[in-house]
């Protein structure tokens, strides 16, 4: 019985990283609404739900964007799904897509 449990735990330990890699592309994205787009300064104002990966509660705030071209996909009033990261103390939107 102990060998069975040990074998099961070992198999699970090796399977978890594989399963994590198969998570959908939308994993880690947060719901939001675009309030303002500032292409010149590479900034976007978003009213957003909780951003779990950076432990941020829901609010409206201005973010810098990693690449200004992502701002071409959105305009004020759009519902979006986005990913934000804390890079050296600066909150940066690294991905944004219209919500479906």
C-alpha cells in the first residue's frame, strides 16, 4: 500500500507542471473597461476587477502599456480582458484583448 501511495504521489508531482502548461491562454487575464486611451504617452486608464497576480483590488487607474501598438485594438468604453504585471514598481499592461 505504501508503494502505491508513493508511486501515485510521484506521478502527480511530475504531471502538475505539464498540466500547468496546458492552461488556456486567457488564464491570468482580468476583466476591465477602457476609460481612456493615451497613445502618445503609452498609457491606458482601466476600470478593472481584482488583478490577482499583483494582489490589487478592483479600482480605476492609469497603466503604462508595454507596447503602444496594443492601444490600437481598443477605445474608451470597450470591455476588455488584460494582463498587468508589476515591473520594478511600475504597473504595466502587457496584453489586452476585446472581451467576448
